[in-house]
């Protein structure tokens, strides 16, 4: 029987790369996000490469939509062994003094409550697989704050808290919890979403950085952690580009 992996936020960036990589590792991937046209293209690509995947429309901020994802997982051809909570993102770079409450709300809803909802919905299936793995894609922002990042770092700290708490609560049960904390990753949409489509501001994030991480680098980390023997639990993996020694210490050539 094949192993099923559910990846949220699979329509772009790290989620799409993770879906491709897990399919190459032999998982049947349930690729979930709101933009189904992109998911359909991804599934076609994975299938053409010899893998197996199914597109599932899912908004992680909706109970009903996440219940639909859980139903799709039940019907998938195999046992649900892996959940990658990847859907998320940042909005704005404003100081706390003037940050938008709506932006903070969005970041909490998607990153934190999205992870909570999907994890709750899929935990029974992961546990009954006898060898489940939950990956939480948090961030270096999950343990470091930076100016202008209050809303995002608050959300990622909370997501990190979910991962740590869940690992304690599941101790003794057959589900491991892995937290992935990437630093700077150049994906097509992350910075564009943060700056509401302002390509100049988005481009400036990576300006002069020779080699930021790319989505495939993070997918590689996720796949490595998730394919260790089941008794090996990589609690937390922090990964940054060589040019980024810390959140505030980035080597730029221009
Ligand atoms: N890029 C970085 O520098 C970086 C660094 C550290 C951590 N991360 C984290 O890595 C994850 C992926 O980031 P990325 O760079 O790949 O960003 P991205 O390209 O903007 O992808 C975000 C994904 O989340 C999905 N999403 C957003 N809202 C959703 C919702 N309500 N329901 C379901 N899916 C939703 C989007 O799909 P739809 O819009 O189609 O729903 C998209 O597939 C995020 O959690 C991010 O915080 C990124």
C-alpha cells in the first residue's frame, strides 16, 4: 500500500517543490491550496514524471474546507503517513506602532490556525497509519524577531510553539513532529505577497545576495527529515543560505 503525504500550500514555492520531491520519493501526494489551476498543472507534471498526486482545493482558514481535505485523505490510495503544514506567509513590514491589525490577523489565521486546523483534522489518520510524521514549516522568524517583522514573527513563534507542544503531547504515540525553520528563501511569491504585489520592494529583499535558498533546498530538508527511520525524530532543522549568518546579518555584493 502506498504512503500518502498531504502538503498544504502546494500551489507555489516551497510547497510545490516539496510535493514534487515527495512524489519522487514514492509518496502519493495530496497537493492542497486554494488555486486549483496551479495544483492541476502540478499534478500533471508529477504524473508525467512517473509520480502520483491528487489536487485538493483547500483553504486552511476554513473548517469546512479542511474537513474536505481530511475526507480526500481518507479516500486516498494508501495510509496517510505524512502531513507538511506549509501554507503560510507574511504581510507587511510595518513597525508594531503602526502595523495593520488586518495583516496580523491574516498571518495568524493562515500560519497558526491553519496549522492547528489541518493537524487536528489529519491526526487520527496519521496515528492510525502506525508511523505518522507531521512537518511544520515555520521559519527562523519562529525564534528571532526583527524590526518590522512583529506580525510575522509573532505568528511564526506561535507556529513553533504548536510544533513543540504537539511533540510533548504525542510522546508515546506513533507520530513524530518535525519543525523546519528556513531563513531567506527566494520563492516567486513570498515577498510579493508580503508587499502586496510591489515587485521592486519584493526584489530588494534578495538584492545582492548571491545565492539565497530556493524552494528545492527546503524541500530537500523536508524530504530528508521525513524519510529517516521512524524512530529518528529531527525536532528542528534550521537552514539558511551561506550568505545569511543571522536574520540581520546578510552578505550582499551590491
Ligand atoms: N520564502 C521564505 O523566505 C520563507 C522563509 C521561511 C519560511 N517560509 C515559510 O514557508 C512557507 C511557504 O513559503 P513560500 O516562500 O513557498 O511562499 P509562497 O510561494 O507565497 O507560498 C505560499 C503558499 O501558501 C498557500 N496559501 C496561502 N494562504 C492559504 C490558505 N488560506 N489556504 C491554503 N493555502 C494557502 C498559497 O497557495 P494559494 O494562494 O493557492 O492558496 C501558496 O501555495 C510559508 O509558511 C512561509 O512562511 C518562507
